[in-house]
C-alpha cells in the first residue's frame, strides 16, 4: 500500500532522512540551484495570497526505516510508561516510533538536499537530518553529515575538496549565498524563508510493502526529462498571458497557437523536409526545439543571452527570461510577438523548401557547410527578394568550389590522387554533388518551360536519402594499372568480373575455366604472372584493353569520377566497368547479383531487405526472429538510392553516339565532362 499527499517543507522539520547506497551522490550544479531559487521567488512574487496556493516540487519517495535497536528501545520505553494504565498506550507508542524513525529516501534526494542547504543559509539550526549509507566514513575526520551541518560556518572550509560530494555541497551553498547577496534579493530572507516553509511542498509518496531498490529502479530507468520545446510551450499557453481576455477568446488564442505548433512539428518530423536543412543524428524527440534554438542563438528577442547558462536548458531559460522581463509590452503582446517570430522562421524554411532553386542551393550550402542556417537567415533578410538571395547563394557556392579544383588549369585538366596532382579525389566530392543537383534543376526547368507541369510540381534531389549514407568518390573505369598484388584482392577482382562478362562470347568458356582454377588456389600458390595474364584475357574479351593515352593521369580526372555509396564501392570498387554497371542497375531495381563460387555463374537475387519487409508485413515472418533478421540485414542491406549522375554515367547516357556498353573510354569521359562543364558553367572560374 502506498500513501500520497502534499507536504509543506515545515512538516519535514526535525525529521531524519537516510540516503541509501544505491543512489548517486549529490550532483546539482550551481545553475540548477539558481533555477530553483528563481522559480520559488517568481512564485512568491506572483502568487495569490490564498491558503490553497502553493509551489510544488517533484515527488519525494520515502520508505519508513526503523532498525532493531530502535524497536527494542521503544519496547523498553513503553514498559515504563505510566500512561498505559490510562489506555493511551497506542498513541504513546506511535509518538515514540515517529520520534525515532528514519525515512529512507528512494527518490528526490537532490531537491531534498538543496532545500536543506537553503534553510541552512537562512537559519543556523539543522532543519532536518541527512545521513548517507555510503558516506558515513569520514574525510580527515569529517563525515558528510558533519560537513552539511556546519556548511554555514568556516569550520570545515578546508575540507570542501576532500570528496566529490563535499565539493558539490560547497558549490551549491556558494550559489545560494551569491543569489541572496544579489542586489535584487538582499531584503528577501524573511519573506523567502516563510514561503519556503509554508508554501513550498513536496509530493510525499510513502512506499509500503515494496522493495526500495525495485521502486528506485522503476522510477529512474528510462526517465525522460521535459524537452525545451515542451517547457516553452507551457510558457506560451500559460493562462496568465491571457488574463485580460474572456474565456472564449482565451481558448481561441490558445487553440490557434497549439494548432500551428502541431503543424510545424508535423512538418519538421517529415525527413524529406528535415534533412534538407539539418544533418542526420538529431536525438531530441521534438524538432521545433530547433527553431527556438535559432531564436536563442541569434538573440532575436533582443534581451541578451546572459544568465541563460550553457547546458541543455539554456534555450528555455532564454524564453523564460523574455516572458518575465519587466517592460511595457503586455503578457499577451509578448506571446504574439514571440509566436510571430517563430512562425516567420518556419515560413522562411517552408518557402525555401517549396522553391526549386532555393531548395537545392540552400540544401547544398548547408550540406557542404559553406554557411550555417543563422547566416542564411541573415542573408535572406538582407536580400531585397528571393532572386537576390539565390544570386547570393550561387556566389557563395562559386567561391567554395575554388577549393575543389585547380582554377588555373581548369576543372577539365585538374588531376587528383597522383603524386603531383591537386590532392585526394575526395576534394571533388562537392563538385560531383553540385553536378547532380544542377542536373535535377535543369530537368525541372525543362518541365516547367514545356508547360506540361505547374511550377509547384517538381522533382527534388533527395537530401533525406543522400544524408543517410556515406559516400565515396569512385572511378567509373577502374585504375586497372594497379598491380593488385594482394591475393585476396586478386580473387575478389576475378570473382566480381564474372558479373560483367557478356553472355555470348566464344572465349568466355575458357575464361570461366581459368577463373575457377585461379579461385581454388591457396594463397601461396598464386603467382602475380597468373593473375596478370587472366586479367588481360578478361579485358580483351570486354574489348577494354583501353585507348587511354595516359591512364594514370586521365583516369584521375573529374570525367572518370562519380559518387557511389560506401557499401557498394567497398564491395565492387576494383571491379571492371560492366560489373559495376550491372551491380548499380541491380541496386536501383532492388536486385542483387551473386556469383556461384563453384560454377561462377551469375544470377539475380531479390533484395533480401525488401523480401523481409514484405514477409513481415504479411505476417509470414515473425518479429520474434529479430536476431536472425538483424544478421541478414547486416549481411545484405543496401540503399536503393543511386545519384542521378552516377546512374547516367553507367547507363552511358552522356555519349549519344553508338558505342560499346561494356567499356568506358575517352569518348564517354569527354561527353560526361562536357555535361559537367555546361551545367556548372555559372560556378566555375571564367579564366584559367
């Protein structure tokens, strides 16, 4: 049986509390102590002088604790009581038990200790007793109870660093002293003391017949704090903000804010919208916090960011400071001004999302970290219209691209990866991403100019898919000049080359036989000469012995690079062009290709991930098999998104002349480069 009641702090005086070992030590920061003092002071300043008006703290969960010695003492004392003869036995027994009992604190010790420290500052006597099971040992002869009991004196000042608990006690008490010595609080001691004792209450939860550790675990495991958004929502909808309005108007205005709030949150929860402006990895349960963070970071309410702290609640403190500021604006005026600002930020984001150019350029600028959102908001507000803002974005992108290629040579002649090249091929990642984005923009402009679709209908580059993957810069035609001296790499290259071999070729049977023999060899049986000869035969079969004049330099230019997700690249990165082409087409269609280790025959295999999702949806496969499913997902899972320009390159889209689909040569590369230069013309340097 459990008892729940509201207890004022005055009811706790002279009681004894025992903190068990399963709880952590006192860890409140000075900021948290100051927040509690501010809250109580605000309550004291704004509360109505009624008996029923009180400030309620979080629950204090306790269990009555009476040890055997106390029980024996009680029995002895009762035996000597003369009032037994007057039938007052039970009342007297209850009185003695209450006098000698201790309360085991299951939950709430942080606030209980903080209240103790505040009362110690306001009065010299101990308000109640705090004892600690794991801190009964002394530090240089001083126990935790001794330190707390004398914290308002200098007796144990030199011991404040003897233990982590002493340190936090000391820092909290120092914060309390600082708060009361502040000019605005100097004359509050008496009134604050009275409010604390009589108007501040704990939700007193007395646990009976339950194991204390189990209760503690149930209360604390998985505990989720209120988010900044939930706390700020309470500020907006507080009845005191609408005190001069009638009930019907109050409900209408509160309902309007609540409805718009839900619309904003619903929109932000859509990953297609969210990941256009934000990276992956946002852990908060609500996303509207993001807008409030921007308002705080830029001090858009013009109240200063001082005294807001630097923890997770700093944004809430900023808004709380605004709503409690003493100025000529009414409470209702503050709500309207602040909510208008929130709505305006959301509407800007929505306008960017709904515009073809702005969606893609804003998304690109943010993903490449050219600018952050607060900077973009400033640029937007300083631009006379969206066209000027678009020009500003394009200028910033052009400046950024200078870091991605050799502007003196030009993009077409910039060589990566080589000893004397411009740098690693990762440097051209942002160029390739922009090419994909410009391709999508150009496609939308064609549709729009053709008049077939309205301006509001357009295909977006899917940032929400792109950001959920890691990306590599992959050679379209592999650097086959790489000797591949590692036996494992050689076997992988041979195996995956089988995926790209044409179906009808006289020499194929001979190559399959040679490849099978090669794959059966042990590591110490493989000679470099054997691999080189077999690779030469495969390349000849594919008519890919190549016409590159300077393969090392030519194959490390932008015309031989595409974006490829890391999982695919690391599996097929050294493979021949037709093998990569077949795998990429398969990924786009949800089909994977497997090579039989014995026969080396290639066969399509449906995507296991899609299969499992289907079987789960139909109830054929049960979630209880999740361990096995997880292993399959780790083994087979792959994304379905292939960037449009990567797909176009492997589909030989850029070269309109009839050509061999089994190879990627200089003519293909030149056609691909021409497309890049045309679409990126506005972003590349005019002069070499």
